[in-house]
């Protein structure tokens, strides 16, 4: 702390020779300070592209940014981590998955305060600020969940396995209230003979395509 308190500009001047050769810092200031140290070997050409490395327990399944991109969620096979996008520091969590649950996908709520984690047979909404589980959606066989941008709508598609021998797949589509986890409709509609994993919300969340 003593050198900084005595002469803070000198600290920056001492670091200038070590700045990458083609960086903007070098191009702008090196000609102004010719009588500084010179790095003869090993000087990088550009700043490294990696800003930070956020290491978490377990293999990473997916990464997703919040709507304002200030935070991101790292979903591993063991936990859910909410991190700062600029530093990589953990700001919430880790949230531990339920036993025997395999995470597949995750998305933030429109306001960024909740995160929905989709599993092979369920979906769980976590309150990021409180670090608590908000509610759980469970399907009979498989649950496919997407989170819309409008009002945080969540749709689950419950696959009926009783038609496997007939080579048909019957899907019951339900709409859920993201605030409390209660169903807004028992069954929106039923469809058959489809690949239930291919679903998309419209940008305003009012329409869904299968």
C-alpha cells in the first residue's frame, strides 16, 4: 500500500511494459512514456479472451443468462449456481437437486428473480433471492417445460405411456401459474403421434407451437 499512497500513477506506469503489444493501452500510451522497461520475450499480443473461470462441483449440464445479463445460472449434475456475469462470483446457491433427478434445461423468469430447472420427469422453480424452492411440477411420465417471456408462463406436457404399443404418444398440455405453482388450466389440449420435446413459445408467451 505504501507505493500506491506515495505515487499511484507510477504503479500504472510500471505495468505499461507488460500490457499486450497490440492492445489499446499500449497503442495509446507507450509512445508517451518511451523511457520505461522493455519486455524482450513472452509479451502477449492481445488480452486473453477468458475473463474468468467459475468452477463448480459436478459436470455442467447447461448455462443460461438472466434477462438483464447481469447474472447467469450454471446447472451441474449436482447443484444450481447463480453467479455474477462480470466476476463469476457465486451470489446465490448452490441449490441441491432432488435425489435421482437429472437436470436437462433451465431458464430465468422475466424479472430474473426465479429460475426454472427442468428435469426428465419434473420441473422446479427456485426463488433466487431467498434461496428457496418455490414449487414443483411433476409429470406422469415425462415433463417438457418452457418458460415464456410474457407473465412467466410455464407449460408442462405430460406424456401418457399407455399408448406405447400402438406407437402413438398422447400429450396433455397444462398451463401453470409461475407465482404459486397452481395450474391455470387442467388440460389446454391433447395431441398424439408427435415428438413432445420440440416445443416453442412465441416471444409474448401467448402462443405455443408443437
